[in-house]
C-alpha cells in the first residue's frame, strides 16, 4: 500500500513538472530580453538601510539607469529585502571565520503596467563586506540581465 502511494506521488510530481515545463522555458526566454530601457528612471524603495548599499552599487557597477528620489518621477521601482547574520561563536571557533552571511532579494516593477520585469536573489555564506557585497551582486546582475544595452 505504501509503495503504491509513493508511486502516485512520484507520477503526480513528474506530471506537474512536465505540464509546467513550457512556462519555465517561456519565462527563461523572457529574461534574455532585457525590459528596462537604458537611462530609465528608477526609484529604490526603503529596505531597512539596504537601499543605500544598492544605490552605491548601481553607481559603482555603472548600471545604465537613473536613480530618482521621488517615486512619482520614476518609471520603475526596485523593492526588496536583505538580511545579514553575523558569524556566531561556533563559526568563529570551529571554522575560524568572522564573515557574515548575507541574503538579499530585489524585484523591479514597471510602475505603469505593474509588471515585475526583473527579480534577483543572492545568498553569500562568507561575505567579506556584508551588505555591500550582496548589493554589488544585485547591481551586477541588474546591469547584465535586465537593462537594455542600447
């Protein structure tokens, strides 16, 4: 009886993956075509201090967008969350690492249509520079994957 239930679960999961495969392929094709035009006006929403690191990273990585301070003047909005965990005593003693663990996720929304045009998430286990490292990763991927070259 248990073997039959397991087979049903495996077949159901496989069928769900097979049905959703065209959507996965279609979504990955969309990410190859950047949707944020060069020079677009982008508002970065407050993210408990992470927005400061993200703004600096966008400048450092030379992302071809214009960051604006007024949401009403923006075409796109970047929202997200970031979490920083300092190394615990066990990590310091056993692994000899004082580096923090960083997690950050951003999404870019077209303010006119409401469409999420880009999303990215980063996890850094031993971050040398804390939130700066994860912000620079977000900016690099934003530049390489979401902003149109010309």
